[in-house]
C-alpha cells in the first residue's frame, strides 16, 4: 500500500481510470487547472509527462513547485503558475490534456463557470482530452436547496455551483466536443454528488 501511495499519491480514482485506459500517456503535455497542492500530479511527474499547473492560491502553487522539484527536477518551476483557471497564460492549443478535479463547483456564478470551461477548452489542442470532476445535482435533485442561480446548499453543509446532465450535454455540443465516456455520477451517501465529464476536442 505504501508503494502505491508513493507512486500515485491521492489521485482521483476517475483520473486513474483514464490512465488505465491509455488516454493519458507519458510524453503528453498535461495542464492541471486548479492543481491545489498537486495530489493528481504525483504519478505524472514521475512518469515522463510534461506537467503544468495553475491555481489561484500562491501557497498551493509553491507546494506544487516543491513537489515537482523533488519528483521531476528537470521541469522548470515556471510550469506551475499562480493564476485563476479562467485567466491562464498558456497559448491556444497548448495541452494534450487538461484536467480539473473538484474545481469547477467553486464557481461563483454562471459567468465564472463558463469562463473557466472556455479557458480550459482554449488551452486544449485539437484532439485533446478534457477531464473534469465536479459536484452536480444528478441523483440528488430533491436533497439540495437553491441559494442563488446554480449555487445550492448540499446536505453535507457546503454550498456549491451544481451542474446537471442537461447542462453538461448542452455544453459538450456547444464546444463541438464529443463525450469519451457517458457521464458518471457518484452519490456519496446522500451527502453530495460528484460527476465525471470527459470530452475530446475535435481533431479538425
């Protein structure tokens, strides 16, 4: 178990699934949009990926730089940037994959949510993979209480921006992307729901 923790850390299990399917391969350029302290990057840093990350929290970014320095010292510290997801400094079509785990549900409102999604899509190259895991109302529609717009109070006491199936499918069509997997939602013992949204950008 200790060896697995050293190799993978506390990686999101659904991101791990993408690794097992070969959708994320060594050598790919991966941007973690909202990387936090880097819990999803430990394996990537050790396995030959070209890793980048952004987070609005300066201290979190510094922690990721230290992590990268120990696991992948060849990567420049400038790969990890203190930036908001909706204002990333990477050029268009920069990344083979963009990952966003437990980030989008912190959006203040529709405007910020859309800005974050469109920015991640801009950074993604044609044919690239967008992986998002975020809170949703799917399966718990009667257990959440609306506070404003798409922000809801969850049974676990947190307040989140919640998506639903219709929104994610409409957004996929609007982006011109294609679902690589059906939407998958985990209900955490009537406390909250987390949905996995995996989209491929058109190759042409």
